[in-house]
């Protein structure tokens, strides 16, 4: 189990982020300048409203401290490859989705360590593990930002090679994601069983609220329907693998998968059940 967490988990996340980077081009970052308004709406939803909604959910459901921190860690994570795929399936604005994922993923090495340290101190108090903000930022850079940058570089300088490995890498990333979720659940099985009802209800409620908040705010901001669909998906879909990895980085690996990883692991399953009806609705309108 220690080998899986110490080596398998960060390597798996790095491969998933490399898969994200392979699908990116420099234009995806430049697009932020030409489409400032819709990007700003999406960024506010992800960076500000998402953690606020998670905090309110945690308080409403009176979740145990470790589970509460797990909710917050999940809310700090960007969308990842999944949100881009779902945006494509929903016939949304895929270019906007990719730009949001790319930039927010890079910004997360600054935002996530600071917010994670605050949430652990707030919810766990004296029981909180010591968190090194700089150490967490460095680790995130190595397993998220650097693989994305390598992927973008491959796409730019070795386009043919990037095209050849894009499909197999995406499939490998999906398999690794499934294995990580299963391992995290198995490592906290009793805690999962004991808290499934309240945790599942909290995650589903949060997921529904975020999809609707993103859609509502985008429409209120008079964005196009395709842009609004994208903002909804980017707000409601998080990179649960990063949430699980963050939990391991914060608590260490001596006792297996951290309880802080449990919400992200459960969310890795429930998000599809919640998102599928929205995707079907979006595709047909």
C-alpha cells in the first residue's frame, strides 16, 4: 500500500496531467486574452464560488472534521481532463473549457496550498497535521504543472509524436483514475461505510448546486448558451485524482490512504451520476 501511495499515486496523477497537457496548445492560453469576459466568469466560479459552496455544504451537513477537509480539498481542484471531455459531449464551448482547465490548473500551485492549509487549520484545529505550504506547492508543481508543461511542449515541438500517444495516454489516464478511486475507497472502507449516507448526500447536493450555480451565473452574465454550458461543467466537475493526491501529500502515507481522500474518491463515482442528466439535457438543447 505504501508503494502505491508513495509512487503509484503521484506518478498516476503526473500521467493524467501529461495527458491534459498533450491536448493543449499555446493558443489555449492566448485565448484567455481574446475572451477575457467569459474566462473571468468561469475563473470566479471555480476559484471563489466553488470553495464557498463547499464550505456552506460542509456546515449544513455537519460533516466530521476529516471529511469536511476532504470536501474543501476537492473544491480547490480544477476541472482536469474530465471537464473537457464532458464539455465536448455536451456540445459546449470546448475551446473555453480547455482554456479554463489549462490556466486554473497552473494557478492551482499557488491557490491550493494556501487554501488547503487554511481549511485544515479551521476544521481540524489541534488535530491538524502540520502543512508546509512551500513543500505542498513544490510537490504540486512537480506532479501537475511540470507534466502539463511537458505535454504542451510535446504538442508544439513534436506534434506527430504527441498525436500518436494522445489516445493511448488518455486511456491509461482513465484506467489509473479508476484504480486510484478503488484503492482510496478500499483503504478507508469502514469510514466510507459509516459516512456514506451523509457524505453521499453532501457530495451530490454540492455537485448539483455547482452545476446550477455555474449555469445561472453565466446566463445572468449574458454569455452564449454554449459558453454557459461550459461554465456549468467547469464549475461542477473537479479533478478528484488531485484531491486524493493532496490528501496523501498533507497527511503522509504511514497509515495508508488518508480519510481526507475519501470525499474525492466517492465524488469520482457520484459526479458521473449527477453530470449525465445535465450532459443529456445540454446535448439536446
